[in-house]
C-alpha cells in the first residue's frame, strides 16, 4: 500500500502468481517447494524502486519483469550460472544459511505474534504478558505436543486451535482486532494491477543498478531456500546439491518474470515450504496442491481475515526448529567451516535478510581461504560469487 498499489488488485495478483508459480515448480521440477511474493522483495519494490527512486508502481512492475528475464537467461542450459553457484556453495555456508533461516522464521513468528517488540534501549524486547502472549504459548504447546505424539497435520491443527481460541478471546473482550469477521464470504477479484506494468520508464541506465540488485537478491533468496528445504527433506545429491536444482531455478525464474505482468512483486521460493516437508511432502505434488489451494482465495479472500497472525506464529517458530537441525552436520572442530556458517547463521535474523546472510557467508569463506593459504581451494565460480556479493552490499 505504501507504493500506491491498489490493495484489492495486489491481493488478487499475489494469490494468482502464488498459484501459478507453485504449480509450475511442482510439475516441472517435482519439488515440494511453493512460491509466492517474498517479503524482502516486497520491501525492495516499495521502498527502493518506488519511494527512493521515484518510479511509479507500474514501472516497478516493469523492473520485476526485466529482472525475471535476466534470471531466465542466467539459468539457461549451457550458461546455467545459477546452478553453478548452487553447486559451489561451501558446506559450512549451506548449513549455516539453513539454520539462520530457521532463526529468522522464529523471529518473524514472535514479532507477528506481538511477543517481541522494538525496544530503543535493547533493539528488541519482550512485549510483556498479554492475551496475545497466552494465545501464542497455547498454540505453540498444542502444536508441539502433537508433534511429540507424531500426529499428522500437527501444525495445521495447531493453527486451527489457536484461531478458535482467538475467536473466544475476542468474543469475551480479552483481545481486539485479532480476528476480522468479513461482511461477505465472497469478493470478486480486482484486475487493477493485471497487465499494468510499464516497461518504457525502466529501460534506462539509472534503473540498471536496482534491477541488478533485484535480480541477485531474488537469486540468493531462492538458492538459500532450495538448499535449506532440500536439506531438511533429504532431497540432495551426494555432494549436498539440491535435486533437480536446474529445473527448480528455471521454474523460479519464470515465476519472477510472470510476476510483473500479473501485477506482483517478485515471486520467489518460500522457506515456509519446510512446513509441508515436515508433514511428509517429498515431491512436486506438495507444491501443486499448495498452488491449487491458493486459487479459491481469488474469490474467497475475505476469509483470510479469520486466521490471526498470532495463530500462525507458533508454526513459524516450529518450522524454524526444523531448519536448525542442519547444524548437527557441522564439523565444529573445523573453524574454516564453522566461522562462515556462524556468520551466515547470525546475519540472517539480525539483518532481517536471507540475502545478506548468504552474501556475508560467501565473503568470509573466501577471505579465510585466502588468509590461510588455501586460495587454490576457491573455484573460479566462487570468485564470481564473491565479486557479486561485494557489489550487492555496495548497491
């Protein structure tokens, strides 16, 4: 909304691109990874392209389309730069990123629940005992208890239980605004953003830098998600590379390209896909089903207000727990591996950016190799990634 995008149009575009891109990922790459517009890319769209650079939101959609074309080009067989980067990611960085994403999800969950708030003295702090805190703890304990009992659908049941409890709390006046009861169950989709992108205003040298940043932010976000989810799902090759990564990266690139015409910020692979993996998803059928389940909300969008953020927050925390399990594979006696892993791990939640975490992990890994006389262990593609990482931090 800060970018001036019509709210109803943005909602329709988000649902449509999430459905299309998730189905493409499932059918083409056969991986249990859903896609949707990423929050970090939403922020870049709004605060960099529109508010900082002065582009209209229609021109910003054009920039998304161009970055998607770029993603497709570097994912083409023969060039395949994105797959080469994935295969070159050091083991420590791969494991650290997965765990860092876990901490990031847990932080987002606790912020969404209102358990953690900004504190000028300590950066963040505990919001204090409140009905929201009670709802969060109950949702966490219920879902956790079901996981201990190995009940199928534990996370979904936890969300439903917390939602029902939030409705009760709101009915008796203990909380306000947690659940939004719609006046109608059905709302016709809005096409305000569909095919509204403007390419003429972004075909200039001044926009080249931000488009480059958008492209590589999307790329590193996607690579991080593929590595993390494939690790948790056990869908890896012998060298730790995610299975079908070439097809997955191409599906992700096509999703980014389609986002512009549809009227959304860049769609990217969603780390919350780990929730589906935890429920047993191991194939593209998981992503296809997720995509199909988005479609009804083009017409039943008012129902989305019935599920409060505090009900989904415990699930984010528990998915974060699943991601943290990757740390068991670290060789804690090898500081050359552990230090880049730890830098990536802490940078992701502390900077609120997956891209920043993986970029810093790359940089620290390469510099440690150089300073310890192991420069020959740094392949050419990793030097390319190192240079791109430095440029990305400078933009």
